[in-house]
């Protein structure tokens, strides 16, 4: 359940890679416990905005405020160290977070169980499926102890069935851990199935918020749900308008 505590605040933010002279910038507020999906066409600045929140880049103008100074990050590339086992990848994150040495193995097993993985501690990355790798990456993100999770198309390379399973797992894990999530995607259906709020960026780099939808549909939001399909259709139409406007310009 979201509170009213601001975790992310963007005020009149212009991204560092362009924008029109008449852009007023992006205003966005994300509160504690919220799951917000950033949606937009290629080149709309979704990933750049995520990098600003993560502190990996700085805006050309405007202000970025983040309550958690060290959010956890997940990307399309799982970024696991291939020379370490699945468990050792998570253990490394725990060590960096200052976890007691005597508790490392127990805590790793607990984190693996939280993403519904068992008997994988000793497996190397190449022995894991794509979905399993992303579950390990999620467990590693949880090991960092951050309350804010920033995700940049983490499931884009997975097949449809695996993505559907991970959508449900991510929703469950975020609810159980009380996480705040900012999730970047170009997939309208993914945004609607995951987000409590969907924010559509304009198709111009560094532009503006072109649309915003509160998603009150109960979970699980599976394919074929009429409410999900209706909202996907509505947002897809608005996204198409943005893309066509960009082409005209």
C-alpha cells in the first residue's frame, strides 16, 4: 500500500540529451510503495530518466530528488558475474552491504527462496535459464537493502511465458518487501499488467509527460482480462498519436 511519502521527485527536468526550446520539462512524483511504469517509444528518454534518478547522470535543467541515495538497479542484461555461482553473486552484494559473515549463506538461501529458487546456490550463470538469471538478479537487488528498485526493461529478452511468470513474481516480491518501483518499458501490456500507475513520455527527447493512467485493476492481471485489454488499447492509441506526431516533426 502506497503512503504519501515522496521517494522520487522530478521538477521541470530536462534530460541531458536534447529537447525542444519550448519544453517545460518533466514533473513526476513517486510515493513510497508505488509501482510506476515509464512508457514511451524508442528515443523518448525513458532510460535516461531512470539514469537521472539513479544518479548515473545529471539533468540539463531542473531538479531530481531521491529519498533513497542508493537504489537497487536491474537492467535487461542481468549483469551477474559469470565466474561466480548464483549464490556467490548474491553473497557479494550482502558483503558490500555489511552483512555479518556468519549469516551470509543463510541470508542468501532466504533471498533465493523469496524469488522461488531452490538448489541453485552452486550453479554458474551459464547453467541458469534466462528467467532464473533475472530472479537471481532480483534477489541480488533485494540483498542491497534498498527500498527503491529501478528497473530498465529487465524482461525484454525473455520469452512470453517466462515474462508472464516473472510479472507475477515481481508483483508478489514487491508487495511482500514493500518496495517502491520505477519500471521502464516500451511494452504497453507489460506496463498495464505491472504498474499501479503508467506514465507515457512524449516521443521527443527530453520532452514531457504525454499521458498518465492510474491502474486500479486487481492482481493478477492476466492476458485476456477485459479491463487489462481495454486499458492497453487506450494507451496504445495514445502512444500511436505520440509516435505519429514525432514523425510529422
